[in-house]
C-alpha cells in the first residue's frame, strides 16, 4: 500500500535533513520536500534539491517566494514600520506565513495529509507555522519531529545523522543558528548565548565592519508611493529590488546591526543578533516621510497600532481578524505617504538629511520665522487661555488648599 504523504519544509540544513530521514524511517511516510527561496544566503539550491531526492524524497520543489514575500508581506511590514519590542524587524516572523501558504498549496496539490517542519519546541517559529497552517487548512496534520525525537543536543543529532546516512556536510563547523532571507539575518546560539559576550566579527556577513567602510559619506534618495519604496536615486524599481539595492548600499557602510535581548512567545528571553541594513534604512526613511505627510492625530496614534501589529505578527497571528483590521488602518494612512527622502550613510550611521512630497503637510509659510509668515499670531492668546484652562483651574483649587506647585 502506498504510504501517506507529508510535505516537509526543507532547508537543506542539519535539522530538516534529519527530519527528512526520520519521517521516512520512524513515521513510515513519503515525502514531498519544499525549499523556499526567500532570499537567504545559499549554495546552489539545485544541490539541495538533489540531496533531498538522494535521501528518498518523492519530490523536492524549489519555490521562489521572493516576489510574493515582498509584495504581500514586506509591504505591510513597511507600512507598519514593523519592529517587535521597538527593535526587531520581524525577519523570521515575516517569512513563516508565506512559506506556510506554499506548503498548504503543495499539500493540496499532492494530496498530503501532513505538513512537517524542523522548528524546535522552544522557539516562536513552530507557533507561527502551525498557527498559519491550521488557519489555512485545519484538516492538515502537523508533525514537528524535533519535538518528538529524543535527539537533545546537536552532537546527538549529528551522530544520528551519521548512523542513518544523512549527509551532514558543513554542519559540524557551524557555531551559530542562522535564519535569513531578503529582509535580513538572525544569528543565535554558540558564544552569543552569554549576553555579556560581544558578538564576534564573524557572525556578520551583510554589514561591513566599520574599519572596512568607505571614508566618504554617501547620499541616497529613496522614493515612496503609498508608503512603499519604488525607486532609488531617481531610478524606478520594484520594492523587491529596492530592498536588495538598499541592503547593498547600507551594508557597505556598516549600517543595520542589532544586538538585543528579546522576549519569545514561549516565555524565554533570548539573546539575538540581527543585521538588516536595507530594511532598517528604508523604515527610517519611511518614518521620516510619514512625519511630513501624516496628520498629527494619525501620526500620534499610529505607533500604538504598529506595536500591536508587530506583536501579533511576532506571535504568529498573520492570518487573523485583528491583523486584517490593523492592515486596513495602515492602508488608509499610507495613501498620502508619497515622496522622496534623502539618506546619508557614513561609518555605520544612517541619517535623514532631506525629504520632499506633494502630499506634505509641512507648510513653510506657517513654520517660518522669516519673510512670508502666514501664521495668525493673534489667535494664539485665546488658544492658550482655553487650552490651559483645565490645569489653571486645578492649580487654583490646589492653592485654595494651601498646596503650591
Ligand atoms: N528570534 C527571532 C524570531 O523568533 C529569530 C528566530 C530565528 N530562527 C532561527 N532558527 N535562528 O523571530
């Protein structure tokens, strides 16, 4: 009798390679592997595909998800200036829903009963995958081999791999756990687990060390349409290309590193290092344009929604009614976020040095202290009298009780 099919989210790394063997040997399942091209650093994905086939997969599909990721996921992240705990730009959290979508599509296509992933039982990614998959199709079973097997340490896993003919390649030499995509890189584990240790130079691959950065500043113009980057230095390009281009420029100047302690959904604090040169520069520019184009109350209210959005997405609620509702808010606000921002990069810094927009609410006539002032100064006194009325009334009452401020 034919075996049941499981669709495995496969990266070619140690965990998912061991999963690939384990699902066949221990669960007696046939495998359709899916490798997501999300802009990660990788060797030839054809080799990864062949490795999966050599290990007995029915099929291994390499799917380029980058355009979909940029257009339908990273656009929302830009609108939301997405940063969990005000720092982490959600790079892993943003790819889980898009990968889940493809996994579910493939599962439907090949008639799979299960989807499997290689995430550990201690992280956020298991929550994100499983919540997304169950939201998209509750009838699919989910298998998380790393939560079931008793290969507790990396050494045990490698020993098991060797015993079962799983090629472990470079795994032995890898001192960190890395997740990366076109939004950036996340680096954990090894010496980083002691939060007092400074991140070693070798963890960074897309941001230059300051010693290696250019000795002259570089200015870059980023153009936005409805809140989404659509051109760099006067050249129109897709959002996806803007991200790639900015990663290159900002990375060259050593901008975009984060070293933080982060609160995982599963209750654990973890020490995380990230590098996202392009996205951090684009978000900085986006915020500068919002300062100019969003009306005061919207601008002041939006961070509350951004915080909620980032927390929801971090916690794996991409496909959820609250997320949809928050997106509707974001979408409305972004209609007027059109214009150009000039950034200056130098020695690990990125600063906003100019902005312009047809949708600007900045009125030089109102702002100026020079010629051409259009602000009605005579209205100010009455405004202040009424605006301060609550506090002056309170102070008067306090004084009647002998309390001076
Ligand atoms: N802490 C981050 C998050 O939960 C990054 C996770 C990175 N995953 C990894 N396998 N290194 O989104």
